[in-house]
């Protein structure tokens, strides 16, 4: 992976990171850099996001 790919991934993460609260995003393991994250839901607390992640989405999701 090149430094250019890493910057694309970091930019994608920044786009999905909310100023307030927490977003649960899915990760497409086959997606290309810059197009591998997709929005699932927004939560006011990290605990609520973590609970939903454990119940519904597992390892192919991340909290931002």
C-alpha cells in the first residue's frame, strides 16, 4: 500500500467522523481505498454505538 493510498483512507475516515456523537460505519473488505466505508447509523453515546455494533455488525464495522 502506498502513502497515497493511506492518505485516501485517512480522508475517507475523516469524512465519516462526526463532530458530535459517534457514527457506526461498515467496512467493505473488498472495496477500493476511498470507497470502502459506508454509513450505518449515528449514536449520541459511544456505549450505544458499541452495543449496536456487537449485536448487529461485528468485525466488519467500526465506530468513528
